[in-house]
C-alpha cells in the first residue's frame, strides 16, 4: 500500500530501517506500495541528511527562470501614478522606452501586479449591444480627410466661471489638433480657434460635427450657421451626425472621456491655468500616449499637415453655369427681379453671393457655392428648399 497520509514520516523511517537491516529494495517497495525510484530517493536523502532528509522538500523552484527585477515593478507603479488613466497595454509600451532589450511580461501580468498593489479600479461590466443598433461612422483613408470638432461639456473652474473646451481632432490619426477653453459656445470665439489651427495645419477636406451651435443652426436653411457657411466658402465639406447619435463620432467622444479624466478632475483655479493644463494634455495625447486603435503608435507618428493652405482673403463666389448672381441681404432675404418681391433664405447667408439658374418660365434653381439650396417660383414668390 502507498504511504499512509497520517503517518508518512513513520512509514518512511520504517522503510529505511528495514533497508539497513538487510532486506531487499524490491521486496520493500512492493510491501510499501512505492516505486524503486522513490525508494532509492529517500535512501539517499537519509544517508545525506539523516532523519531530516525524509521530510518533503518545498516545491518552489530554486531559481525562477522568468523572474523580473523589483525595480521593474517599482517603475511600473511610478508610471501608473503619473498616468492613472492608462491601462496595462499603454504602460507596457512606456516600459519599453526605458527597459530596452528586456523581455517584458504580458499586459495581463502587468495588470495583475497593479491589481495586487491596489492601483486598478474595477469597472462595471458593459451590457452586450446588438449589431442592429450600431450606426456606421465616418471613414477616412489619410490625415486631413475628416476633422472632428465638438464642445466638451462645460464645467466650472475654481473661480466659479464656466469653461467650454472646444476640441478638434483628425479622424484618421486621432491627432488632437486643438483644445481651447472658451467662455461660451458663440461663433466668434470658435472661429478664432479655427483660424489659428487652419493657419498652422492647413484645411481639411471635411469637418464632422453634431447639430448644435455654433456648428449648425436648428432653424436655419440646411442647418447653416455663420461658422458652417464660412467653412463652405473655404471649400470644406460639412458632415453632421444624426441627432441623438453620438456614437457616429465615437472616437472623438472617447477622446473627450480621457480629456475630462486628465484635465477637469479637479479643475484648475481659473481659465488661464486650465488652458495650460489643456496644452500639456494636447502634447501628451499626441506624442506620449500610445493608442490601441493605432496598434500602440502615437498620433504624432501618423499625422501630417494638410497641403491645402488657409487663404487669408476669400475670393468672391463665381457661378459660370448660372444665369443670375444675387447677394443675400443682411436680413437673409434674396431679392427677385420683380418689384417688392423677395424670398427668405437664411441669416447665416447674409452678404453671400447666390447663383440662380432658370429651369422653366417661372421656376429657378438657387445655389450657394457647390450646394443647391432649392427652387424659387418667381410668379408666386415662394421658395421650396432642397436641403
């Protein structure tokens, strides 16, 4: 029979004593129900260490083949304290900058180390969503195909004043082009920010926004606002997500979450100090924070400025394929050639040149830049929008 669990040491001692009295190893192993290899093992231990050699040795290996230096863990904790919102995958990339040539543990092991140190916050499990509810977002193939712009939700700084962060990112590279804390969402402040980034980075092919001010007007023709009309004059296509569908601009909204965690909790004492924090975050986000969606690369590695330079002066719009060109009045009215006859378009188009092309005796097509706005019936003085 095998070793008795309750009297293992007694059995082993009896086995060794009977061996020393001259009994055969084969017979004893058969009686105690063990292999000859086990029998010779305990005989050698007894001869070398005496009765102490019959105790079980610890199973822990003498040398850990994949042991990592304690300094590696300490550096991991140091980086985690510096970047509390970073996960183990991003931290692993950061470790590679300092510990070059070292075989690092996988992200799961790093996560376990952080969890043991109490540096990981447990998240609520997300409910699985059906693919039927997902809406395809914008697509870009290279930098400056699409820029995403939005206002991050307002918050109060330490002096009690509201701060409205206006953020602009490149859709393809996730590059954070601008992050400016404004005192309101008015078009004047937003335009100044866009003028600055246009001068620095050039013009994109399109800009993707939501349907809120100052990017769009809920009551204007086609949702035109003063800001969007200016973009169209610059040759930029306007793209908007569907109302109530922020997931269509998901990558920009995800950046907002990181922005909030890194810069607004807690907020700085005033708007100037808050802007300094935004500037630091912009540099870190573009050059120091690896992105999993970019295969752990940095946005700065993929982004390059646009070849379309920003024009300081806009040339008047020309309509070579139209019959008549008219200018919209300051009140948004388009005067027709009949006396005291006009149609209302949109205040955002005030001062802009509009092209009219005759389709029939009384029906004319109205266009702004490369966008057809609708038809106007001259006899009735009515306007039928297309957008």
